[in-house]
C-alpha cells in the first residue's frame, strides 16, 4: 500500500500537561485494523510518557513500534535522533499505516516540519497533519496566550509586566503550526471557560482552525488522521516567533530528576508537589513512586498545582522499587537541592 504513496505522520503538539499522552493512548486502543507507530519526545532524561504508552501496546501497535527519544527536543536533534528513528520505523515488517509523533511540551513544531524535507525521507513520508492540544482552563485564564486584551484586560493594563514570555511564544507557535486544535479537559473548565478559550485560540491563530472539545483523549480517530495537509510543504502559512532565527534551544527551561526511594504516604507527596508549585513556580512534575507495601507503581502527573495520581501497573520482577520524578520549570526556578528538600517533606 505504501509503495505508491507517502507514509503519513501526525504531529501531536501542545503545552505541558495538555493531554498528549492520554490522547495517543486512546488512539492506540481504538486503532482497529490500522497499524500504528509512535515516537515520544521527552524533556528530561527519565522517560515517563514512553513507558505509559508501551503499557497500552496492542498487536497493531506493539511495543517495538513505540520509540522514546529522551535526548532533548527533537526539533533540536533532527540529524542525530529524529531521522534515524523515522528510518528505523520504515524498515518494520509489517510497515506501519501511520506514525504518531508526540512532541515535548516545550517543542516548537515548525523546525520539526522542516526536517521532513531532508533527502533521506522526503520522498517516502509526509506530515498528514499537526494536531495541537490546549488545556481549556489554562487557555481561558490567559496563562499561555498573552497579548489578548479581551481575555486578560486587567493584566495587560499593568505596564510593569512582561507580556512576551517564552511560555506564550511556545503556545502561539504550536497553535499557528496546527491544522486542528483539541480543547482538552473541558469538563474541568466548564462551558464559560471553554467559550473563552475558543475565543483566545481564534484571536491568537494566524489561520481559522477547527477546535474540538475532547475529554480524556476520547475522539474519533477518523477526525485526526487522514487530514492530508502535507504540512511540510505549507510552512509559509504557519508563522512562528522564531522565523529567521538560525538556531533554537531551550535555555529558558530546565529540568531536574529527583529520586526518593520508597515513600510511605502518597498524600504527603501530593501535598509536597502542591507546595513546590506554589513556592518555586514549577511547570510540571511527572514520574513514578514506589509506595511501601503496595505491589503497584504509582503514576504521578502534575501541571502546576493540579495533580493526578493512579496506580498504573505492577512492579516487575527484578525492577528497582524507587521514586523518580522529573521536575520542569523555567531555568531560574530549578534549584535541585531545594526541590528535593520539599519533596522529601
């Protein structure tokens, strides 16, 4: 089937904690006869999202079809990581029908689209579409969409504030590169905030984009796949704050890994993560905890002070029972010793 057409790729982008991994997990489960492969990009050295997705593997998306890149943002490591990974997936037998790429929450999607013009892959693969996820509550409160007077008039009236933050640029770049926007967690935001978020997205987008509300990643696969956007050939219509900038890095952001061993009280750890978000402006905490006398691993996902935990799987034989957390923040807010002290309680 793929000898006469290019293999389609869908790029799934969105800010930290917007629900990308949840969406891909649902796509894997609901894929039917469609053979999928997945590339997961992590910010930080400890893979979390890749492990979550591998636990969802099914015959049409087996574990070997799920590849994790944890050496930083793939838009910065195209030659070293991304191209070889794509080439490896294209040697699978059977060949995938579709590849999903989950970018890091800090990634700029446009440099990644440019990578599809590389001679090694451009004749064999195409970007079927870019799907951007936006947390309805976060967008409605203006956290990642500055310079929108209708949403944050009081804040914009304060001339002492810097309205052109790195977070807003990342959000707008992801939005402007998209073919479709999924407004996630509408159940938490409510009807009024969802309407407000839609208006912000409309005001912030260079193009008119379809916006679909999605709870827990549940959306018809046929809506997301088969867009046939050929996004790599449509870059001029996808403006970026970083157009004309020769290099892109993430010096504005940093991460640290905290290892705590086994913990006795998950509630106390949740309280510590909440304190951390309040006192150190932490953007994201994600990882696993080993709870004393519990045979299952505790998955932890936190966006600011919003924290979700669940026991996701049994600890495997020979696997070290330990607590490992990736903490992500803007560069000046990463203080490993202080963060470790707070998490240890």
